[in-house]
């Protein structure tokens, strides 16, 4: 019984069990992104799955930051276009649409990146 | 001898009955506008329609659906092995099928007594000014907004009018089953030869279950009206399936507008409730809403009375309700109180002011580089943003930047944030209560007791009301009036 409880506790404490493994942008196209806007050293960024093993930082073009400005430190949902494939936790996309999001308090992991439609890479 | 004569007469009737010689044509289109994944939300209905075709030999079917969702593609191939044509649902496929059926009608490949059913199951947009019905998503692109279908490539169902007119001229019975969101708008395509059935009302989202129930109920010999009533009674999703029969139109005009807000729920992504409240929160509109609610309750009461049975036991009379809609009235009353509270609070805080937009001319030049653009910020954006912090960060970046092109953009953005901050200060000076609105709005949203389950409970009870009103209306309809939904038999 104790063994089962410890295994369960280990599994529950392991973030990799719950967090989706991020492999990067493998398809170009439009993505729906749920995350939070942050002010970083090199400008405003969108952070997805913040403070988890699958944290992803999305940089946006300089002029696009003006769209992001009203959402700094706020939960947001955006439609982003990725024109280049990329690996790793730092990627770059262009904001097509953005709005505030009501975060789900019982599911702090309700953020993520979802491919909506594929397009040719540039 | 008499039996022999009757047998021969029956046989002759069977041989010469129109339906036994007529052909059924079925055009299935849609499954567009879905995001990139293996399957689509339309798969359940696709399988059911396929099962109907498989068990009904002789139905000539053309399928233009989907495009790019591997499991759905496999399902379509498996479900429609005998289809005359199978393709993606692109705008060109839609035009090709319309053209193909137009030619069949013109060239008498489809003749009087034949039947053409067009089954549309896709994402559907709200009605737009230039269209009689509405537009639906093709398989090019994916919809990110379920009201406008932004992101998806669309085609309009008004184009089916050409087939509708030709079918009527040729005596070919026609039906349009539109299971998409906002499909109540397609009822505008109905006439005395074309039956139109929609999966929901003109201002409501549609839910897959109606289409699944409808397609599962499709059996040879059944009329479309009977299938509709059967499928509608089974559905508990907060849409309002509609039919173009006289009775259907009568019930729609009696209850649709009045029940509309009580089937809306608050949704973070695709919300119809908050925009409805914001558009209808004046004192006059509140008064109208009260009137509509009272009228709806009066309609419910009268249908209960009509369907009550009086029994005389000794010296007193008891009334038994055949149709008991007490639960519906309670649910509507409770929900109305919740909406009224939210509407009043929204009016008090004046949250609609936050939607106002300000446009800023942004420009800067550094060396040979120059940039200029216009940027819009809503009052809410201005009130909730910390532009002073953004200006400071921007100055640090400008100081560190050596590339003049980048510096130009950074300077332009610094000037944008400076102008926005000035406007923010001006707003807070002239309308100091604006600053408190965003927090109050969050509190108000918490007051909404509505969610999908509340609406489903109301929808479940609404089915009983609709069935009772429909049956009651049928009694008053003239039997000589054409009813294409009853005469279209599978």
C-alpha cells in the first residue's frame, strides 16, 4: 500500500507526467496560443506553460510589440503565424489576433500552443 | 375473386406509384473550418449518413467534405464506397457540384418525382447583410472565431437558390439540411417545394448532436418532418433546431426571440452572452426583456392549459397536466434573475465605455530611416496598461540599440507609449471612475450563474414546449397547403 502511495506521489510530483513535451514548431501556419505576456530584456514576449519544463518563449516582431503592450503580465489568447520551423524553447511568431483570457484557477496548466491550420514555410 | 381483384389493384398501385420509380439524390457537403488534427467534430454525422446510404440501395450520392484530417478522410472513404464523386470541400468543389446538379436538372437526368437532399454539416457564420441565408466554412483554413468564422475560407448557401428554382420547375422535391452554427438563417431558402431543416437558430451556435440524431434517424419511408421532430426531441444542446413547415415557422415566431438569451451561456472563447447583455442593457431594453419573458411564460402557461385534462370526481373537478412545464418556468425564472442582476450591474458601472477606441499616429525617424503607422487602443487597453514602465524599458532598449533601423521602430514605439500615457491621464482626469471598471467587470462576470449545463437543462425542457406547440399548430394548419417536409420521404 505504502509502495503504491509513494509511486503515486512520485508520479504526481513529476512535472513531465503532466506537461506536454515541447519539440518546437514542426509545421508552419497559424497557431492558437494561450499564455501570458511578459516584459523581457529584449522586449515584450509571450510565455507559454510558464515555470514548467515545457515553458516556451515566443518573440514577436518589434512593431508587433505594440499589440502586446496592453497585455503585459496578463493572461492572453492569441492567434500567431509561424513562417519558420524552429526547435527549442525560443521561437518567433507574428500576432494576427490577440485578446485577454480568463485563466482557469483549478487548472494552471490551461496554457498551450495548438496548430490551427498549416501553411507553407517561407 | 374480390381478393384477387384487390391484390391486382394493389400491385398496380405499387408499380405505378411515383416513388417506386423515382430516384433519390444526396449531396453531402461540409466538415470545413476545423483546426489541424486527425478528426473533425462532424465524424459522428458522417458515419450515420454513410450508414443510411449503405442500407438504402439506389441513393445517388456525391460527397464533398473535409480535406486534410486523416481519420475523417478514412471515415468518408469507408462510409461512402458507392459515391458518384468524393472530394475535399473547397469553394471549387462546391461550384462543381452545384453546376453538376444544375445540368442534371436541365438535361432531365433528374425528373418530376425525384428527390434531391443537400446535407450541409460544417461550421456556419452569422448572417451578413449581403446574404439571404449565411456562409459556411470550406476545408481551406480553420475558423478561429465561431461567429464570423475568421480564418476560414467561406462559401454562401444562397448559391443553392439556382438548384431550388430549377427543382421546383422540374417537379423535383428538394430538401436542405443545414446542421451548421447559425443555420436558422437557411430557413430563408425554403419555399413550397423546398424543405429546410436547421440544426439551430439564426443567432445560436449549433451542436453536433442534432446532426448525429437526425442522420441516425434517417430511414427509408420516413418523412423529413417526422425525422426532424424525432431528432429534435432527443437533443438537449442549447441550440434551437428549426424546420420550414408552417407549424415550424409558427412556433419559431412564437418563442424564438423570447427564449434566445436563455440559451446563451458565458464562454471565454466564443461568447454570445456577454455581448448580448452589453447590447441590451438600457432601461428600455430591460423593459422589453421583461415583456418578452412574461409573454414566454404566458405561452408556456397556455400550452399547459390546452393540454390539461379535467376530471370530475364527485362534486369537485381536478385538472391534470398532460404536459408539465413547471421545471422550464422555474429554470427560466432563475436564469432571468441572474441575467437581470448582471445587466443592472453592467449598466451601473458603464462598462460599454471601455470599448471606445483611440487611434494614435505613430512615427519616428533616425538618420535615413523613417517609420509611420496607426495604432488603435481601446479605453480598456489605455486604462489597464502601465505605459510609464513601457516607456522606461523602451528608453533602455533605444540606448543599447546600435542598428538605426531598429532604433527608428523603438523610437516610434516610445512615442506611441508616451501619447497613450497622455491620453490615459486625460481619461482618468475627466472620467475618474474608469479605473475601477475592469475589476468591477470581473466581479460582475462572477455573478453569472449561467454555464453550458444550465442551458442544457433549459434546452431539455424547451424540447417539450416545442413539441407541444408544434402539435398544437399542426391542428390549425390547412391540409391543402403544400408541406414539402412531409412529402419528402426517404
